[in-house]
């Protein structure tokens, strides 16, 4: 049978059994859509991760956190005390430290008139722009004098500006954090979402002394970021910082640290683990779904051979060769699986673009995902069609007609 006759005949056969055709397409669709989605979003997530980590941590920074455990999301709620004096003493003792910035955090209710929002409030010093690499897009950042005087000034993120002020210019306006009034002096540069999906533009930065004394009424900080001078030995400086803090906290030999040091080495280790999950394990799960879909397709087509024995017998009786019968079932299975796979590629790409827009990811369009999804669809269709095709080809015409 020529291809010109085979393909129309296979398409007619698929239309005669819409339920079975739909199930086979669905199994391929789910696997390919999942694979396309995770590869596309994973590519954007890797870029976002690298950009965020580079901006937050850098290559020559050490983060000191309160408590015995510190993750990328911040210190534990039950963290031990860490003070500005602790960090200042460390900086004075280690000339390798170029600059530093303390930080305290608070999730607070913020209001302006009838508009309100729940916002992450950060207390930082005048060195924040240099240390954290995030300045203002409009207005100005507070200075050292504002930190010393505990000024009630605020630098707000774009989301806060939109939610509280709408189209109005927030500069010079007042807002209330809890019950304390503050004057807006600047709007932060856009950041987008971080590694945890948190909107970093839904933040307000205050002078750290103002947040500690006027809002929280505490004398401790959550963490501090230390910038080292270029060429400083990271391991040696880390040991010195640990020793200085243990001495200040009067920790005896054998006692665990009541603080945590996060270095670029540890950050890179966490990055590698996250990239392994994104690049290997998640796509592997999608491949398993696709493999299961291929097995389901093969099972359904094997059942189709039994259901269509009479058709096979008639075709053999009028001159069809075993090879023609085998090619028919192989083409039917492959066409069905590839059809579902193509729809899965489209749906996977659309879903990845929607997620990318929500999480502000870039570079999510992936030709690798498209080509891999199509290739796996074809391969799955061919493999799933081999057994049904061989079984149909070996079916004796006399038994089929009987």
C-alpha cells in the first residue's frame, strides 16, 4: 500500500474510534505539556536565580544571621540576639571588611487614607544602596544623619506606590506604618519577585534605628551583610568573624554558634542543588509521565487489534500484506501520539508564558523544549506502535475472518 492510500485510510480509522483516539492523544498531551512547561519555566527560573543571587550575595560578601540557622529566606523567628555593636566590633577588628549594612525586618500594616496593604518593612543603614546594590528610581535615599536622628522617612517599592498612591506622586506624601507616620522620600528601583516568589517591590525601607526604636522597640538585628575588599581570603576572614562573634557572645568551647555565616561558597552549593532539581529531577518526572502515556497508548492499540480482527481479515483477504497491516497500526499510533504531543507543546508554552509573566521571568521561550517535546512524541508513538503493529501483522487471515 502506498503512502498516498495509507495515510487517508489511517485517518479514517482514527475518526471511527474517537474515544480511543482521544485517550491516546490525552496521554501524550499531558506528558509533553508537562515537559515543555518545566523546561521553559526552568530556563527562566535559572536565569532569575543567578541574577537574584548575584545581586543579593555577590562574590565577596558574607551574611551574618542571628540564630544557629540561616537560609536564603532569612533568619529563624526564634533567632538569638545579634546587635549592631556585635557587627561594628567585627568590622573594627578586621580590616578586610570594606563596608557593611545591618538589617531588621517586619511585616506590617501600612495605610494612606482609605488605602491599605500588608508590606514587608526593612530597616537598613545609609550604606544600603552600596551593600545591597539597590538604589532609588525616584527621589532620594536617606543619609547617615537620618539614621542617627531616627528620622521618620521611608523609601517605598513600586508595588507599595501603586497600591497606596495610584497615579499620584508619592514623594513628599505621608503614610502610616502600624500607627507611626512616615514621609516618603524615594521610590526603590524595581526588583520583581525573588527566589521564593515574594514580590520585592512590595517593600518599604526605613532607617534601621527608626524601625528598631520607633516601631519594633528592640535593640537587635536580624542579619548583616559584610562586603570584603577585593582579594581578601574568604576562608580566613570567615574564621575570624566566627571567632570574634563567639568571643563577644561568651560561647564556651563545644557550644554551638548562636549565629550563622552564609558565604559565597555555601550559596553556590545551594545554587547547584536547586539547579539539579530544576534541570534534572523535574524534567525526569515529566518524562516518566510521557513513558506511562506511551504504555497506555500501546495497551489501547493492542486492544484495538483484537477489536478489529474482522477488518484485518477482510483486508488480508483482498490482498493486503502483513507489512501493510503493520504499517497501518504503526502510523495510527504514531499520528495519534504526535498529535497529542503537538497540542501539548502549544499548551506547555502558553502556560509557561503565563507563569513567566506572573513571576517576572525572562527567557522562558525554549527551542530545546519544543524540539525535545516533538522528538519524544515521535519516539513514543513509534515505540508504542511497534507491538500492536507486529501483532496485527501476525494475525492469520483465516482466524481473523472466522
